[in-house]
C-alpha cells in the first residue's frame, strides 16, 4: 500500500517501512506522529484529501542538514559582500501504518 502525504508544504510518497525526511515536526524521538493530509492512497485520489485515511509514523531522529553557504554581493561595489550559512532542520520518520 502506498500513499502520497502532504507534510511541511511538500508531497511525499510513502509506504510501510519507508524512512522519510520531512520538515521539522515538534515531537520527541520515539513518539508516534499521525499525518491526516493524505492526497492519494493507492488508486484513490482525494479532493483535496482522501476521507478517513491517515498515515502513522515513528520519529527516529531530529537533526540538521549539512550547511550551505549563501554568498551575497552587489556588482561593482567591493564593500557589499556577505557570506551567510544555513542549516535546515529535519525530522527522520519511519512509516509504520497506512490506513484508509
């Protein structure tokens, strides 16, 4: 059974046993999270969501991605140069159950 869920403003394809990385969720490691926004379940397509369907997952890890460097500058102006780093937080979730 496969499902397309909406989490963190993105669509994720999930099936039982999959490990997915999503935008940070306020949950502790070991907690069970429930995703109610199921867009598609096998061949059922929601309008916008499939009624009564949900996906359960277990939080495995809270972390941050590798640092990316953002370099900003203005052309022909040597005084306007700036380097800035960013690490996006994520949550690692293992899908345990798909119901619908």
